[in-house]
C-alpha cells in the first residue's frame, strides 16, 4: 500500500504484528470497540450513512491487515527511550 512516494512503516509498539494482521487479542477487541463507536454515530435513518460507515470500517480493516503483514519495527526493548532512539535511527535510514 503506497501512497504517492510515501511508504508506510508500521511501528508495533507493545503489540505483535500477527495480532495486528489477524486482528486478535487486545488489539482486536480495541478495534471492535472503535467500530462500535463509529456505528453508534451513524444516522440509522439514512442507508447512505450506514453504507458509508461500513465501507470506512472495511477499508480500515483492510489497511490494518496490509500493515500487519509488512515488515515493521517491533517493540523488543528494555525501555521506551531505547526503543525511540532505535526507531529514529531506523526511520532516518
């Protein structure tokens, strides 16, 4: 998933890439809660609003699956400071 010349670089901060890709564990539960909030804000009297909300949810899930399958930068450090320092170096490369 490239947008122009920007290449997404996922950062898996205290979450496994597999959990993101498969949308499982606490990540999957948080995603479901977010989707429920989106659905609650939809005008139930408008089929167009319902379809637009469901399309947005589906597109987000597809993007998450795509990012979860990419090589990213996992959190495997003893401290946030070390993680951030190494992340900055990686992004600059």
